[in-house]
């Protein structure tokens, strides 16, 4: 009888809700945890504060310890720009998808989520970091369509600001300057920049004419310091 009671007790004690963990120790990571209750499937965060480094609107973190298929209620609080209708998520930190539409209310948005993995990256939007800018430039140069890489400058934090340039074969005096992320949190602008670069490298007649007749400079990320820190950068 005692053995049965001990066994039953072990079974009961073994039914323990796995602990969740929020991590931001990677480039662009940003989140302040306000409530984390794995038992109730609830997580509340807001963008991490970076005094003097712009608006508190960017958030990005990794959530570990979740059970595949369990409901995760994520509530994000903050200014309006911190509350997208759809968040972004990834299972590897590289390939991103959008969540279903969340419920946006004054000062916060709530997402009802379920994942088929034990860990997931969640963010305001698909991150585009310094490493992504460097990779974009490297693969563009490797395509052999006239682009060359250079370092525009060094940031206040000592980071490189990578850029690329097309020098025209037919000199017509035209110049085009493209830069993204003057405001660090607007990650979508870097993705648009990357898409435009892919078009410039294409066989499209207009793209070919443009790169062969114009000086083109592309800076995929301008405010690299705040992008890497996960700060807003606005103002």
C-alpha cells in the first residue's frame, strides 16, 4: 500500500508544467518580461527600454520550453508602433512567417498562438541584422553584375556600415542613393532594399539599363548600432 501511495505521489509530482524561458541575448534581441505563467499559457512583454536611443517599439525574443501544440497567449504592451496586427515568428531565427491577426487595443496587442516546436523566435517583424546586410552585399557582388563592396563608415559603436556601389559603364551623370534603416526598428525597409537589389541584379531590361548608366550606392542598414542593440533608433 505504501509503495502504491509513493508511486502515485511520484506520478503526481511528475506532472509539472515545463518552465518557459525568454532569451534576448542575440543581435537585435529586445523584450522586457512583465508576466510569464507557463501554467496558464500566458506571456506579457514590452519592448526593452534603451534610454536616449529612440522609441520603444522594437521587440524580438526567443521563447523556449513550450509544449508543441499548446496555446500561448502573447500580450505586447507599448506605444502604437510597437503593436503590429501580425507578429512574426521563426523556428530557426532565419526563416520567418506571420502570425494570425492579433487583437489590438489601446496600449497593447494580444496574439493567440500555437507552435509545433518547443522553441520559437518572435518579433515585431522579420529581423534584418548587420550579418544580413553583409550577406546581401557578398552575394550581390558574387553575381558579377558590376557591384562592388565598400565600407561607408564606422558607427559610434565601432561597427562597420557596409555598402555597395555600381559605377556606370555609360556615364550619363545620373546618381541613385538607396539607404534603409535610418530608423533602426523599421526592419521592413531593409527587406524592401534587399528586394530592390535583387531586381537591380536581374535580367530585366530596365534594371540592366539603370545599373549600366547610373552611379548607384546601396546602404542596407544605416543605424547599425541600434539595429544590433534592439533599440528603436527613432529621433
